[in-house]
């Protein structure tokens, strides 16, 4: 049985087989990923009505790929007040948002209580809103900063209203690459441990992979394999999100952005490798809307959401600062031959 037959028969691929997929014909690879997508989701493409809030850009870490943190290339420091955050939440609630997504820098000045209080305020005022908050990198930072175990931080998050965790901070799990691009940040092992503990509490999370910088194709496959391994144990990952590295305003100094061909190949391969992760997101913020729409043919079944405002990737050159209008979003999905389906944060269809 050759590799194509093996995949079509639904058999799991090995590391070497997954790496070999990069050498397969581009369109053949897309067809294999599309066949898996259709089996799982038909022609449905999921989206949600969400708002990203990035409350502070003051950061104790110095990741080379980051243009958002105000400690290096971005001189414009800010930290939002709870009142400012609640004003945004009040506004999006009147316009039908189902999720508030809160991710920010590792600010040593705001404090653990600052986060917990805002979660509680949002959940008390808007109990129906899903709070997706704190990456594993933030959990690790707060754990170190306040001398609390991961278990204690995760329990406090749940007590104060956090419903699910985003997948940020995963970057690339290879330790050497990680040491180069984000030294001092949560390690790959710690990242996986935090998500395992979260899943063991009956909670769901997402998982990302930042690619298109200094990593190799083998590093990407290794990253996917580690996700697959943990997912076999916990079944807690809702979605895999390959994030395309943004080249502007950071210290990695990558001159040429990754090609669209390589992005779509990586999308398709992740759909094939991650047979136990139900959803694959083409996060339009980092890939552009147009490429995300094409990615629907390469295994992706989710395009995230309307977002409204986004500060982290747009600081590095992504065209995502002001989100996208809902009617435009659904029209684009329909025009590309797919069926737009609104979902909640846990992939229940609305």
C-alpha cells in the first residue's frame, strides 16, 4: 500500500511519511486533505462572532518574533483599565458576539488579581459570553511570578469564569528553535503539561504552531506529532491553528515571507497528520483572507471569526487590525463554494 492509499484508507502516517508529503504533488496533497475534510465536515466552514481583546503590551519576555511587546521595537506602552475592557464587552454583546478572546503580554505590573477580576466581571455581567483566555505561556508566567502551581492558576481561572484556553505560546516545540526565538518563555514540555492539566479538568483548548521563520519542515512535523500524542491521551484539543509568521517589526529579520504554496502544503499535511484533532483553522489574520479561503480546499474547515480588532499580529504587518464585517465574511465563504456555519467556541453549531 503506497502513502496515498494508506491515507485514503484512513491509516495514521508516521513522522517520515508526514515529512515525505512535502514532496508530493501540490494538488494531489490538497485532494488528500480535502477528502479528510469532507469526511469530517462536508462543505461546512465554521466561523464565530468574536472579539479579540489584548489588554496590555507591556511584557517581561523578549521573543525575537514579536512586534507587539512594548519592551523592544514598539515604544507605545499601554495597559487597559477594567472599565475600558468592560465598555468593549458591553458593546460587542449588543452586537451578538458569542466569545471574548483575551490574550496579552506578560505584564509584571498588572497582577494575577487584575486578570481574575476582569474575568469575574465579564462573567457576572454577561454569563452567556464564552471567555477564552490566557495562553499556556501566560499561565506559566503567572505561576512563576506569583509562586503558584499550574494547578492553582488553572483552578483560579475556572473559578473566575474562564471557559476555554486559546492555543497561543506553542510557537514551535523543538527546543533548539524555541531557545533561539523565545528563550525564557514557557518550554514545550511545560506548554503541553499545562494543556494536559486543563483537559483533565474537563475543559477544551486550541493549539497553534508558528511557522515560516527559522524552523525546518521536520520541526513542523515534530510539532504536529507531539500534539497528536497528547490528543490521544486527553482528547481536549478542539482545533489546530497553523499561524503564519509575520515578518515586520521584529528581531528575527526574516527577509522573505513564506510562500503561499508552502503555507497550503503545511495546512494539508496538518489535516492528514492530526487525525484526532477535529478542526483545522485557517486563521485569516496571519494568512490573509484570500489564502484562508483557498485553504478550505486544503483541509481547513474553520476561518475563526469576525475578530473586530486585533493588535498582536497586526503589529507585525498582518492586515487584521479592524477585523472583517460578518456579511462580507459569510459571502466570501459562500462564493468560494462552501457553506458558512456559525459555531460557538466549543464547535456546537448555532
